[in-house]
C-alpha cells in the first residue's frame, strides 16, 4: 500500500490515526507497531514469508543488540556484532542476488540499513541497547518510513520512542508536509512518468535527439518528485505521531557539483554510507590512495544497493569518477563560476539518471548516441516532429517541474504560509491529487488507453 | 485557530467526503464484477464465460448479418489481395486508436488522411473533432461528406473491451454501415486489433487476448471480401501462441516505432484493386 493511494489515505491512515490518538500514552507504541505490521502485511500478503522475516528480524536484532551491549569483553562484543551484521546482510544479499530469483521484500533495503546502524551504534557505545522489543520494533518498521525511508538512525529517535508529544501545531505541520509530498508525487511525478513511458513505447532507435533530451528530463524530474514527495509524506506522517524524521532532500538540482548533489539527494542514505562504511574504512584521513579506494567502495555499494543489474554498478562508478575528478580540483572551478557549474550539472544529472534508468547496456548506448549524435549513428528518427507532440502534451508538467526544483517555491511558501490563499492552495492540491488517484483507479478507460 | 486553519479545513472536508470515499474505495471490485456478469447475460448464453469459449458464442449472432451482406452485394465477385505502393493511399483514410496514431507517425502512409487519437472507440468516433483532412478540426461525418475516399481503414475495438460486448459489436457495425453509406465507392479494410503480450494478457481482466480475439472474430464476420475486407496484422507480430511477441514491444501493448514501418509494408501487400 503506497501513501499516494485512496486506500491508504481514507481507510488505513484515517482509522489508524483515530485509534492511535484515543489510545493512552502507554499503548501508543504497541498500536503503532501493530499498525505498521498490518500496513506491511497489506503490501506483502502474497509473500507471507516476508512478514515473518520482518518479525524474525526484529527479534534477532533485539537479542543481538542486548548481547553486544551486555558484554564487556571486546572480543565477545565484536563477535556478536559480526553475527548481527552477517544475519542482516545475508538476507539483503540473497534477496538482491539475481540468481536466487526471489522477490525483494518491500523496504528490505531500508530496514536492513536501519538495523545495521542500530547494532553499530550499540557496539560503538553511542547508545544503549533498547530494552523494549516493542520500541525496537517501532523503530525498525514504523510505517511512515518503512517502504522508502528516510533511513533513520536509532540514536536520533531513541528519546522520541520513549516519550513524544503531539501538538496542534505539529499536526498542522505534518498534514501540510504530507499534502505537499502527495502533490509532488501525484501531480508532478506521475504525470512526468508518462513521458518516459511514451519514449520507451516508441523505442530509443526511433526518437529524435530533441525527444531524447525531453524524455530524460522527464525521467530526471519524475524520480526527484517521486522520491522527494515520498520522503515528505513520510516526514509529515511521522510528525502526526510526534516523530521528527530527518530531511532527505535539499534542492539537489540546484547543486553546482556532483559532490554537492549527493549531499542534498537522499541525504539519509549518503549519511549512512559515510558513517558506517566510509569513515570506518578510514575515510580520507589515510592518504589519497586509501581515500580513492574508500570512495570506490562506497559508490560500488551505493550502486548495488539501488539494484542488482550491471547498469547500477556502472551508475555508481560513473558518479564515483565524477566525484573523484571534482575532488582533484574541478569543483573549485565549478563553485567559482556558478554558470559553468549549472551547465555541467545540466549534462551530468540527465546522463547519470539515464545510466540509472536503462538496465540494458545496448539500449543505453543507443540512447546516449541519441542524446549526443556526434558520438555515432543509432537509428533513424522516424517521426521528426515527435518532440513537438510530446512537448505539447507534457509541456506544462515539465515547466512546473523545472520551477519546483528551484528554491523559489519553498521560499515563497515559508514567507506566506499562514495566508489564507496558501491554505486554500494546499487544500486544492490535496483534493486534486485525490481526484487524479480516483480517475486512475476507477476509470480504466482514462487510465489505460490504446 | 488561524494557525491551524489547514488542519481544520482539511479534516472538515475529509469528514464530509469520507462516507462517499469509502463507498468508492471498498466497492469497485464488486461493481466491475456485476458489469461483467451483465455482459455475459446479454450475450444470450450466460452460463458460458466468454474467456472459455469466445468463438462459439457470437457465431450465431453474426452469421445473420453476414448473410444479409452477401444477399445485398451478391452480384459482385469476391476480390483478392495484391501488392501496391504508397501511391495507393493517396485516396485513403485511416480511422483508429493509438495503434493507428503510431502507424501515421512512424510509418510512411503516403498522402493518406488519418482520423485517429489515443483512446478512440466506436462510442466516441462520431463525437470527436480531429484534424484529419485539409479543413482543420472536423467530425468524421464532416470529413466523410467533404471528400471521396477510395479506401478506408478501420482499426478499433480494444478500448471498447470494458464495455458490453454486444453493444460494441452493434456500434461497430453501425459505424461500418454509416461509412459505407457516406462513401459507397470506397473499399473498407476492417483491421484486427493487435494482440497484447502474454504477460499483459495474463494479468489483465479486461484487456486480454481472449477478449481481443473475440472482438476480432466479430469484426471478421462482417467481411464479405467485396466491399468489406478483414485483415489481421497479428500474423506479422504474433509469438506463435496468439500473443504479441515481446521482442516487438516495450509497453506490452504497442509495437516499437520502427516496427510500424514493417506494419505499413505489410498493409501494402494487402491492397485491393478493382
């Protein structure tokens, strides 16, 4: 069940919040845990094993955490940490391995990382092991961040797990944030996604260079609003229950370098890799060669984390290369001359998303040739005015998308958020999104047309 | 109050809408099921699910109209397909849905007029205004009274699969008859609907290949090989088991742009010359 569905908003969330709010303080965590497991079961009912795995993992990590915390002998502690890490990563690895052919459990990439960060923090004595299995269960699988993050570290919400306050202002903020995220997902990402679908339907060989650029622009905007929207919805939902979930995006498309981009894109994942991989490996403190090695390792795993086909490895390595070149001095130039920085990112962002989006390497080559015709010939554009046709259909969505990647809308929102007009706009965004979800669901003739 | 205005307004509006939303969300499956049942009943043979026995069912219904045709046009001899070139289409009109749009965009249809849009169905074909001929946006009726065509290609039926089957067949027949009335000199090519892939077909309750075959069968029954000719492009793109071959498509339902070129070449082998 995704947040951007009528079932979630009007059935699950409505009923859940009613029960949650009337439950006395003591029982709230249990209600949240059971609600989250129910939420998870709804999405995974065809794979009951995935639900069992989730419950089993809560148990195992609870016990392992206690064991690591309880031992004094460093070797014992290290042993139990190793057991915990092997347990968590083995499942992730087995499910991601193409050879097993297993269906990836929903959210496993996210909750595995949360579990690992919990065990590592307990091991490093940054935090005590959780003594309540319900609280640990809430941390690992609370539904706002279960499916698509943000990746929260236990030590940052440990105190909220024990005691948290829901205020009228918090609810107002949570609802607004949820609605803004919903609008991004439904009104922008879903519309822009259709453009990328159309380009795929035609086939890369037959599109014009203009449409190739339009298509990858559409995909770049879609993946941003999809993911950012989802993260905002998660933050909003968390706030409705008194949690302050971390910010996951900070206008990444305004970045001047790839290095900066990934400090602003999926921030909680970048932080996880920095904290639990890059720095433990020595980071950049152990000489240039080790720094390069560590960067390569981080990006290799970042690539594989996103998907298990070769293009994701290529994607990670492409970004790694750019980031290393930037580190070697390019970023100084790009930061000093913002115009050059933006121009550089206008090429690199779409190209990197292209590598991400196209899983077949042969097709990827064709698309690259279409984007940059001077590289080589990749089939004749059969319909020369294709970009005019799709520009007309998706022009408004593309322009809106380009406006909403800048800082301007957020700035205007902050300045005027208490004005009646803004409140009415948000209300319109909510009901328009609901309407779009409704026609998508109830009218197959509109949703699925030949 | 003012600081929490959004909360108040949102909860108020959600509260008002909630009963209606619940009806919509919790009921849709039931509604579609009823519709399907009704469709079966009006078929005349309610017990036989259409998926299991698509062919038998409408034979009896369609034979009648087929015979009528043969009686009225009995004097003319049947004609055979021959190869032609694109000049054949200088007096042609293509009417259809997204598959026809694809043909017109990615293949060379010569100087043919195209009256097509994504989502076209026999229920909307006389209502929409499209830019097809030389006079800007017009309805099909206007287009057909304005110019004389030598041949008219019609490819529709898949967007109609969610509607009542018999109503669709009747509508299709009316469309074909009306076109013949307005353009008595024209040859009408009744094109089969392209299959979808096996994967899509297996996962779709409405847009699946048994349903496509069923409507195609009804379309074929209308052909008399004198004025009405049935042509089935699935012979070109099928996987041998009655599904669209996956290698021709990225979305499981349309051929890739470059394959429309082959489609048009195939159409040129199906010319009828008097």
